[in-house]
C-alpha cells in the first residue's frame, strides 16, 4: 500500500523504533521523531527526525509533519505539559497530561492501590528521619528506564545535602526484594485486559548497564502465573482503568516476591519497551491495539494470532566506552543479524545507529533478540549472543 494511500500517524518519544515498526506493519504511514534516528527507524517510517533539543524538539519535529493523530512512547510521561501542548494542535491517541500527572504522583497512586488491597512501597517526599543504610532508594520524579536511581546511603546523603533542591525533584522509596516484572495492559471503556507479562533485566553487567538501568526483558507465560498473582494483576488493571481513567496500551512495573505477591513500583501510561516481545510472539500489532482504543482502526486486517510463546527475550547493549559507528562496524552487525534472524522475518539486532555517529560511553548502543523453547532457553541464547557481539573487535574499537 503506497504511503500516499495509507493514513498517517505521528509517533514521538525518546526511542520510538519499536512502536513505529509496529504501526507500519499494521498499515499506517509513520512519521517519527526521537533521540536516536536509528537506521531501522528510518526504514520503518515515511519520515523520521533525530532531535537534539529533547523534549521540546519533538514538538518542533511534529510541527513539520502532516495533520494526523499522534501517540508517544517513553519517557514523554515526564513532560505532561508537552503532551498537552502537542495535543492542542493534533489528535492525541494517548493519555493526556492530567491523567499522566495523577498516575505518576505517588501520593495519589499509593492510596488508590491500597484501597484495592494492593501493595505500594513506603514512599516519602523528603529523606527526613530515613535510614541511610541502603534500605531506601532515592528516585527522580521524572524517571525513565531506571536512570538516576541510587541507594540512599550515608555517602549519597553527604553528596546531596538537604539545602539542595534534590527534594523537589525526587522521592525516597523503600527497596522491595523480588523479581522485577512488567505487566502489559490494554485499557478501554473503563475495562482492562492483561495481555502480557515479562521479567525485566536491570543493571546487568553483561549489558554494561548502570545500576538500576533497564536493559532488557524476558517473556513470561501468563498462563503459568499463580491464581493469586493473576487476581492481583486483574485488580491492578481495574484500578488503572477505573480510578485513573487510563486508556490504551500501558505498562506497570512491579516486583513479584517468591509467594507471588506483587508490589507496584510505577505506571508507564503508554506502550513500553518490553511489549515488542509480545508482538513477536503473537503477531498482533501493539500500535494497532493502542490506536484502536482511541477509535483509530488499523488500516490492514489484524493477522490471525500465532500461538503464544514465552521464548522471546531482548537485551540492550550499552557502550562500554565511546564507539565510532563506522561502515565496517555496520556491515559486521548486518552479517551477524542475518545469521541470527528468524525465518519469519524478525531481526535479531535492532536500534542500529546511523553511520558516522559516536555512541558515548554508557549510552544505549544496539538491542539484541533471542527466541528459545522457554524463557530460560531464550535467556541462555541471549547471553551467548551478547558474548559473541562483545567479542567482535570492530564493535569495541574505541573512538580514535
């Protein structure tokens, strides 16, 4: 279907490649802007823009695109004023600024969860009287991907004296032991459908990720959850749909303990990074599901869903030092991806940077995928693939 005959959609965020590709597969002509402007985003979109002035540059980029509905990915929820600004000039297929502010405000979210019999960590607006033994975390209110989170220790407290405005931009939250998990919901007309669960990879040294940084996901089979866990997840979905009025595809970051009890950590009121694994497993477009919740029907018929598989996983490789993206490096990545990619067309490597860029140390570089017979098999394959990529001499040739 030529782009001139396809309805347009604008997708904005820090990184939009996955949602843009999903929308393209569902038949939309995608116009996108994010921080990276990756090779595969350019291939998926009719037009894409790499913005330098984030997040305001997203609004400037969108202004040059055709009149069309728009949706956002992470971490635009940290900028509700920007959401409302863009929504004033083009239809928003996403949660507006007011809804985002409410669900991201811990003083509102915590009591709403507790009223539904659900758990939320002890959270404080200031560190006054809190122990400095690492049992609490200090977290940016405008957080994304775990960046900026620290253990609240004596050393951290000394580095951030009370006179500094840190308390205006942070919360102090008790550390919860357990398995970090993300639940994926489709919300519409006050009803919630849980359509996927994944384990989060956080701060993994083999990804060169910083402590607390999100660096990947492993799909978990929903049907294998305890009944009590599923009940808690269903009640959480009801709170998000009813108490907060969220609509569309949203994610909930949780910690699940050994008994199956969940504690909600935060809500991401938009499609999340882990959801592309669900799309790979089922063939169902996450973008189509999200846009349909706002009345925008997908241009192409939805494919018959494939049998769900828990075997998909992904990992984000962070640069261990500055890396120059030379043509030979891209050729090597292309060869590796071709050797690993599935016969059904899903690439094994994504978020491929443009040639000539320098990826700064600590920044996300590429995303690797794997699929196995189970989550454990997939995880093992992912570790093998990461090791193979890390041993590619071209990949780790430092700048200069």
